[in-house]
C-alpha cells in the first residue's frame, strides 16, 4: 500500500497544485473528493497561493466516480458540499490539467474549475449513460453552459469520448498542451498567467450558450425521436435528455436538484445493474484461472494469416488496424488477389462512410503483405489459420506451419468449433497451439474466443489473450469442446428457433420477439445474412457425430431448395434485387405448414414470452453444462460472449444475467415442464438443478461439479 496520500497539495511558489493519486485511473473513490476539498481549502487559506491547478498522478486525470460503489448504500452527501460544488465557488483561479482521461465525475470536476487545459492525446467525456445512469455531478448542467445544449446532448446521450482537439473546438477545454511538453509545468504557467483575472470565469453562471435552446426548442424531442430505436427498452438515455432540457429551463441550483432526482431514478434499475455488470465482466474476462502476472507474455510485433477468405481478410485487417504488419497467404494467385481486393473494398467502404481517412487506409493496406509460400510466414510472432471448417485441411496447414514457423510463434486456429487438440496433434509443438476464434466480420466484431487445448501452455494462453487485447478485441478464454463456449451455448437456440416453426410459429413472428427484446436483428434474418448453407454443414457434422442429434428438416429442406439467404435472394425471407430488407415469403409459410403436417407435430399458437424463453432457456441449460465441465471459467464470460458475439442487448447484461432476473429455480422448473413435453433435448442440466436447489445465482455459480 503506497504511503502517498490519495490527494496532496504541492506548493510551487504562488501556485498550489492539487494532485490526485488513486491508481489505476484516479477514480473518485471514498477519500478522493474529500481530499480534493481539503487541498482546495488549504490553498484558499494560504495567502501565498494566488492560483491553483487540479491534476492527476499516473496515467490519467480522473476517470469518474468509483463504479464499484454504485448500487451499494452510501452516506448521503448534502447538496452543495461535493468537490465540484466547492471548486465552483473558489475565490482563486483553478486550472484543471488533463492527461489520459477526464471522464464522468472527472470532467465534472474539471468543468467546475475556472479553466481546463489538456494534453493533445487526452480524451474527455460524460460516459455515464453507458452504465445506465447520467452525469450526476453537475455535468448535465455545466456542459450545456460550456458548449451549448445541442452539443451537450450529443455527448451526454452517446457517452462518447472526445479527443482534446475536438474538445477545444467545442469549448470544453481552453488550451492544448503538446504531448512532448510537461503538463504540470504548463498548467502552473497557465495558473500564474490568470492569477489576477477577475471576475473568475465560472461555468455555472454562464447563460450565453443556453440561448440556443430558445431558437431551437424542438431539439429535445428531435433527440428523443433520433434515439428511439437504439434506446428502446432503456431509461437512462431519456433521463439524460430530460436533465439537459432542465439546464435550459431552470436556474443552475434547481437544475442540479433536477439532475439529482433523475440520477436517483436510474442508479438501481436493472438496466444500470446490467451495464455495470457488463463493464466489469469485460475486464474480469481477462483473468484466466491459473494465469497470473508471473506468466510471461510473448510480444506480438508481426503476424501472419493462412487463408484470404472473408475471415482471413478480416483477421489480417484486425492486425493492420492496430499497427501490426501481417502477411496473408493463399494457395493460388487468383484467391490471393480476390482476398486482397476484398480487403481494399472493405477499407474503401469505411473511407466512403467517413470513418477512415484515405491516408490511414493506405497505411493499413501497406501493412498487409500477400504471399504464396509458407516460408514467407516463418518469422511472424503469431500465425492464425483461417481456412474452411474441415479438420483434415486444417491439420495439413498446421503440419506445414510446424515445419517453417520460428520457435515460440503462436500457432492459432480461427476454427469456430473443431477440436483444438486434434489440430495441435498435427504439430510437434502442441504447447504453442490455441484457438483464436474471431467473429465475422473479424475486423469489426470485438470478441475473440481464446480456446485452451489440453497441451496449450500457460504462456501461449496468456500471450493469445494479450494479443487479442492489443488488436482491440475483448479476449475471453475457454476450454476445448465441440463449439467451444460461444457456439456450443448458442446451438440449442439455433435448433429451438426452427423446431418452433414445426409447431406453427413463423420466422417473422420469432424475429419480432427478439428485436423487441433488444437484438439488432432477428435470428432468422441473421441466418439469411450469414448464409443458411453454412449452418447446414454444421448440422451434417453434428448428425454424423451424434446419433441422437435432433435434425431440423425445415431448415434442411430450405437449403435443398437452394435458398441460402441474402446471397441467393431468398432464404427464410425473400429479398428484392439489391435490397437487404427481409420480406416474409408465402413460399416459406407454405413449406412450414406442409412440413408441420408431414412431421405430424401438434400445431399451436405462441405467446411472446414462450418464444423468448424457449430460445434463451435452451441456451441457459447448455451454458450450465459448459460451466459444469469447466469449459467456461465463470458465467460472466458466457455473458460477455453473448453481448459481443451474438448481439444480446447490453442493457440486459447477457444471457446469464438476464436469467438471474428470473432465477435458476424458475428456469429449472420451466425446463422440467418442457422436458416432459418435448423429451430429452430439454433434460435439465444437473448443474442447473443444483443451483435451483441451493438458491445459488448464476452470477455466483462456480465452474465444475460443485456449481
Ligand atoms: N470506477 C472503478 N473502477 C474503474 C473505473 C471506475 N470509474 N474505471 C476503470 N476502473 C478499473 C477497471 O475496472 C480496471 O480494473 C482498471 O480500472 C483499469 O481499467 C458522478 C456518476 C478510464 C477509459 O464510466 O472507461 O462518474 O480490471 O482496464 O482500458 O457523474 O476504464 O484492472 O481490476 O478499463 O485503460 C464514469 C469507466 C463513472 C469510466 C481506461 N466514468 N472507465 O480504460 O483501463 S460514473 C466511466 C473506463 C460517474 C458522475 C458519474 C476505462 C478507461 P481491473 P481499464 P483502460
């Protein structure tokens, strides 16, 4: 435990520097706001101090309130006595000096200062909406006064981080300090320069920027309409709008109270608890059991990809996007050229959309080198095999890689389900082999499923997890089985959605339930997008491996009819030429009716709840088996995979968090009923039964037989 205080006052002649020291991100944990106030008062009381600076030690300014304390009882803080309240009333100029991040309460404290300067590499923002709350420290009242209500609405409702240059343009900060300059010295000089400025600029007393609301009173309703689709089922985004609206209608003090009231409506909502859970779950996933800080991590400074198809190209882009040179190999020049063209087209689309600058596109393309011989991959620190999903060709690739790759290279397969141990057996270095399952499109989706084989070494696992983080992914580790964690937990959902058609449900009916629940797209529309022929391959493999595998004749019939989805103009839905909009197709409805009769399945109508629970409970049951087998290290890892791999709505926390709101016992009881009605595929997992009997939540469940 360091003996450096959480907050200290350093005297630099006539400037008092208030320094926050609460690693790793200077969160406003208990003691930090109190320390800021104490140092502020000490500086105000010292006649030798003419002006002050507020700055952070370590890698950042202040990253906000301590999120770990939300949802827990906290001593009430009387209005007017928080650090930003008192900074606002300072009788001496205070300069906030920002590096790294000033987020949430951090930016709110900075806006209560008289001036703000920031390193060019710094970022500021009010991201509270991303954890289901709103800026509760004056941010909804000060930011509109600083940059105008419209710009404030954008930042507060999106929660996005703003680079210093944009913050300067908007008016959030007053000056930029170049990254090669000393921030503290620059801030001291700035504080000295403004020491005699009177009246002190005070954000809370400004009204000039609020005038804009008078000429555009409709901006708030327009914002509500703008976010309606993506903010459906949520409360925080709408309370953010109400709070900013209040800043244009109420005096500052009353606006603060309105902000407080709107904040208090949110802190303990399921939405806020789910989003906090997701935030910490993403970080918990970094911790793979048995891999502590002592496990060496190999640096990945260069990479290679075998296969230049959709996945291989996306994986190569993932490395290039983060500055890592990558070689991409194909068997024929024609395939290689096609792959490189697809990469160029992907980048060109981003440039056209304005999300990537042309010169940055060129820089990234220059990092990707097409090759045709394995020898040219030899010196890469990591190689990812990304050819088609068949075991023998994959083993042949690994045998060739084994013959050329330098010692210690990470030997990774992008397989989404195949046995990592069998792939590793094609090499003499199984300890260097692991699964690195990217999700399509690989350069966009943030999830990386890192699969540990029986012989995968701890440092290979740690290095692959770290490699994922280095290329902007959320790495989630798991054990080896058919489908690993993500696709295995998803498989029952994929079956149940088609089985319900046999009972009389329609694709559009099921898709609507899932979109209303919060998915961006319904599962049948997603199937049409991904290609129904791919799913058919997986079903064939599972049917060959498992005599009890439940076939899906309706899905198989569709593929037999050549209806693969968008790529053939028809799948579960029909598509107009050049249009991706799914249209319900009477041909499919007729096929479903005919096959329901042919199969002799009792037809019935469905409630929305039954559709939702048939799909998700089937996966919860499989997730319990995955936990019991120790394939998943914790239930939050399953949730992070569902959030980032399958589009599960983030404000519901993930599959297991959502199921916890219903409770393991209720889930078990319902599954037991379906087990009686539908047979073995609904046999409840013993692990689930133990949770139901012991009253243990999914969140607290431990992997392995104990449960
Ligand atoms: N509270 C508690 N712990 C936090 C934290 C926070 N605000 N921010 C980060 N951590 C922990 C994190 O869990 C991890 O822990 C470690 O710090 C490093 O974080 C009143 C109500 C700042 C951009 O929402 O966005 O202010 O895993 O791995 O990738 O209006 O952390 O090492 O044990 O993410 O460099 C608003 C949340 C709060 C910012 C740095 N602020 N944090 O990213 O490191 S609400 C936020 C982040 C509020 C006021 C309201 C990121 C980061 P561990 P990391 P990073």
